[in-house]
C-alpha cells in the first residue's frame, strides 16, 4: 500500500473542502450541468482516444497508485548472486530447486533450467519487458488524457455558462445558474486534473520505471549466471543501478 498517495489525497480533500465550508456551503459547488459537461466530456474523450477495454480498466490502473506490489531489489540481487554461486559449483541444472517470489525471476530461472542459451534468454525476457513497458504506457496515457481533457471541458463549461448568462441578461433569475455553471465547471476541471490525473500519472510512471529497473537487473543477472561470471563481479555489476547509499547487500 502506498501511504504517500493516500495521505496526499486525504490531505488535499480535507484542506479543499475545509476551505469551502469555511467560506460558505458545500452545495454551492454542486452543479449538475457542470458535472455533465466536465465529467461527461472527459469520459467521452477517453472513449474516443482509447480502446474500450483500456477505458474500463482505468479504475484498476488507478488502484495501482494506492496498492502497488513492492519489489525488494536487494533481496532479488542477493538471490541472483546466491544462484550464481550454486551454478558455478553444481551447474545450471542445480537451479531447478531454486524458487523465487518474483514471477519474472522465476520465469527466467525456468528458462535457464530448460536449457535456454544466453541469446535466447535475453531475447525472450527483453521482449516481455518491452511489452510491459507498452502496457504501462497505455495505462499512464489514460490519466494523461484525463489531465488534458478535464481542464479543457472545464473551460468549455465556463464558456457555456457565460453564454447562457449573457443571453439572459434581461432575466435576473437566469444569471445566477449561468454564472454557477461557468465558475464551477472550471473548478471541476482543475480539481480532476491537479488532484487526481496528473499526480496519479506521475506515480504510475515512477512505479513503472522501478519495476523495469528490477526486471532489467534480473535479465542481466541471469544472463551473467549462464555465462559463468564470478559472483563477486556479478554483485558489483548488479548493485551499480542502486544509489551509492543503498548498495549494501546483507
């Protein structure tokens, strides 16, 4: 669970709604036409921009910003080095008894045991990594699209509200609803983009890059095992991706 994301959302909502309640009533910021324009328009643009399956999967992608599967890269590097020692002593087939909690690493181990040569192993694992990057890019694209569309439809709602207000200047009762639609639409668009879409897209990119780094470490490590690289040299090679302060492996 990513507590930073949860704290950010809760903190932002509490401050925002607290400020609203201090200055008036919450109901002043509930406007049905604005909701239809901003939320409806944003969703419609997503269906145009992405495949239907990607749009319907947006909620599960959003949940990854809150509930992410962590990767203990220190644990993975340590296990790869231990496997290197086993392979040098007893041969690659001895890795058949090794089990890993990491699905990608376990798949790489199975390929090695099945007799895959270094070139084939690198090709198949690199292909899977590339496909993962594409899937993650599509997921991030959903929220980047929301970040672009929501403020634009907020502005559209503002223009519609102003047009309605100016078109009924002779009727004072119509000025209030038109002005409400104009202002609240902008509020909705900015809120969706800056409290949800943009932060979530950045968080998803960060998690994607972290997972890709871990998988690249696995690829490099398993290929080095097949090539018989010395365990100490392998350790130094793998920890090079870590910051200097985090390179100690217990």
